[in-house]
C-alpha cells in the first residue's frame, strides 16, 4: 500500500508540474501578445505624429509581426488621434488602444480671443465650440507675422531640421493664421470634424498631419 501511495504521489506531482508549466506558458503567451498589441497601437498612432506618414495599419502590422504576432484589426483613420488594434499570437488575442495628443506638438499660442479672424470663420468657430459643449476649444487663431516667426523658430529648434519644421509650422508670410483664415483647435478634434459635417460649417482640414488645424473653406 505504501508503494502504491508513493507511485500515485509521484504521478500526481508530475501532473501538477505539467499543469504549472502549461499555466506559465499560457501566461507568457498572453504577456507577449499584449506587448505586441501595445507596440502595434503605439506605432499606428505615431503615424499621426511629427514623423508619421499616415500609414497607420501598415505600421501596426509591422510592429505586431516584429513581436511575433499578426494584426487582426486596426481601427485607425488617416490623421486619427486615437487608434484601436487587435492582434493574435499562438491563438491568444490581445487588444490595445493608443492616443496621440496634438496639443503636445502643435504651436502653443493661447492668446486667442477671436480678433482678426475672417467674420465667416469666426462665426463658424463660435458655432462649432458651442455645439461641442466644452469638448472643443480654440488654441490659436489669427497670428501676427512676428508671432509666426517665433513659432517657426521654436519648431526649427525643436526638430533641428527646416524641412521637418515646415511640416508643423508655416514659415512667416505663408501661414493662413496670419490672414485670419485658420484656427487650431484643442480637445476632441474628431468630434469637431463631425460637428463641422453635421452643421455644414464652412471649415475643412487641409493638413493630414495636423488634424487640429481648421481653415475657412475657399
């Protein structure tokens, strides 16, 4: 009887060891799948950033593959400030969401009061902000050439390259802000775009890499 008990105990111990290994393997796979999802989401949303090219899904797939996973879904539109991805690794599915804050890279000019804007643009922006009920605000409106010069110089210092700086701040004399024909919005800029469409406001977003930048429709 003692021998039988010993054999059973050994078998049970081996079975439990195998069970623990299975759990560890599953946990490791889940962790790796989540890492792949997080990397894919960050890579996708970065395509809306200073050095992005708008290839959200392609970059999400590339970073998922680099972490051993396969991209199943990428809810990411060009210029999106938030993305949602889903990946699979060895049968384990993981999801991740990443958000890009445009205000972290947009030119900072908090002196907006509406002065100097084209009257039609001013009315349209007022209607938009009112309809957003606090979810959207104006960060920058009309700028003087002197202010534009300061912003462009700051961008040049930040990015260290005139070509890259041009992607984010227009050179003095070329900005629609200087003409009172553009505003930069903060908050939920995708909601702002939806409101523009819903209300038929004369606004559009001409810059794919600056989803916060709205101009008066020609």
